[in-house]
């Protein structure tokens, strides 16, 4: 598994939230790592987009979807501090 993947994932999810993307089906099975090292989403039927960044309560609710699956949660929790730091840093950029 590539180094820095937890940080990259945290920044990716924050980027979705900053872009106003709320994805009810947010879990690791619906996030793909492309050959060029970027993340993408699949199975986006439950995706909603708004013109404004997600409010804090919507971000929290969306993150709950990501941590709902035990295997996903265990993988993220292995480096949770890195995920959280990258998520927070990406949210704070270019406010």
C-alpha cells in the first residue's frame, strides 16, 4: 500500500466537503485509487452537490458514513491521526 495513503484520503474527503459534495455511500469500497495516484468515486447515485462547502454537521454526518464499516474504520484508525490532520489542514486551506 502506498505511503501517505491515509493523508491523501483525508485531504480527498476534505476536498469533497469543501466542494459541497455530500456522498451518502462514502466508504472505502466506493473510493478508487487511479493509476496516476489520485482518488475518485464510483457508485455515485447517492451523491449530492451544492454550491457551498458542507456545513460542519453535514461533514460530520458524512464522515460517519465513512467510519460505519468496521473494516474501513479499522484501516483508517491504524493511522487516524494522519487522516484527521490532513482532513483538517485541507479544510483550512484557501478559506
